[in-house]
C-alpha cells in the first residue's frame, strides 16, 4: 500500500500534497541546484530525469512524501518526507527547499506540519533526522520542530560522494 499520499496538509502559507508527474520540472530545478544537493544525504548530483523517475516510482509510493507548495501562488518550493525505519515505529525526516526560498521559514513551517502528522496521524513513536555540520540553518529548522541533538556521525552525501560530519537529532512522541 502506498503510504506517501496520506492526505493533504495545510499550514498558514503552505499546501503540502502528494508529488505528481507534473512536478518534474520544479523538483528537478530545485534538486539540481548544487547548493541544495550538497546539503542532502541521498540527493544525486547532477539530478537527471531518471532520478525524478526513481523518486516517483520508488520513494513516493513507499515513504510518506509531500510536495511543499506556496498557497499564495501555487509554486512548488520544496519536498518533505519521512523514510520509515525497519522497526516501523520510527522514521527519518528529510526535506529540501529551493534556494530562492531559504530564510523565509518555509522549511520550519512544513516540518512542523509533517512532525504533527507523523506523531499523531501516522503514529510514529520516534522521529530522527540529521544535518551536515556546515549547515546550521537546517539545525535551526529541526530545533523549531522539537528535535534534540543526540550525537555526531559521519553521514554520506551522495552529491559529494563522500562522508561528511553530521549532527544527529531525534524527536520522541
């Protein structure tokens, strides 16, 4: 059963909905930005049409995933999702927002909505996430969503094809 389309979420400024094929151009433009990809663990660079197809065929059907869309102008500004852990009681939160929308609080707003859905709607007992040590803005997003640091690690960055220092965080229900 596909978990990704658990429903639409609304916040003050955002509409979170299931990604669709017509999002290809917008998602590819955001994901293809080196400054975005280098801050993510599993985003390839360059981002190709095959990568979008893999996202739609493998990630979207198997992981709760939402396109982040501005309610003001219907522009897709990013993607947010949950990668379930093998225990099925926890998941890892991941997200990205286009560089032209950085610093506007959109990632924080989307993260809060998805955390609420993950804990209350889906019923996860624990959420994890992590951010590269040289990306403190992501750490602030996660802190606003209630995540607390639990350690440091080396996390693989697919775009850079190497392990990088990461801060690991978690949020309990």
